């Protein structure tokens, strides 16, 4: 199993910045990609950004140019630097880790951290 613990959410004014962190523990050798998803009330959970074990990144269009995902493989931590935040970024942000196919391609999720952007 893999456990994920997020931190760094909070309340910020529009135009401000936040950095989210997610620390993985347990069988971390199984982890291939890591990433962030978000879910606003009444909406589905959607992709924000992902990063592979080799550092390849993928961003949702809404995140491009404002958010940066990074990863410290030695510490098993993934970060999401969020700049120029907008009220529409308000959501619960979930950390995700996906195992290698050899380990079943399993998705693991954190408990979520609330990000609220005021106008």
C-alpha cells in the first residue's frame, strides 16, 4: 500500500499563491506517476497536473502558465506551486499516485486539502 498526506491548502485572495505538498509513504517503490486533481462542489474530480517518475509533466489547460508541478523522488514528495490564483480555482485538491503497471496500475489518493480563493 501507499499512503499520501497533503498539506498547504488554505484561504488566499485572488492573484495570490499557494504551494501544496504531498508526501508518500509505504511501498513508494511502486509509484510511477504522481499528480494533483481537484473537485469543486457539485463537480467531478478533474486533472490539474501530473508528473512521471522521469519528470515528464502534464497540465490541464486551466493550470498551464499558472501552476507548476514538481517532484522530489528522494523524499517521495510532490509539490504544486499555484500562482495567479482565481476564484474558480476554489476546490478540494487531491494528491494522486499511480503504481507501475507491474504492480497493477493502482491509483492511490490522499484525503484532500481545501483551497479557497476569494475575489
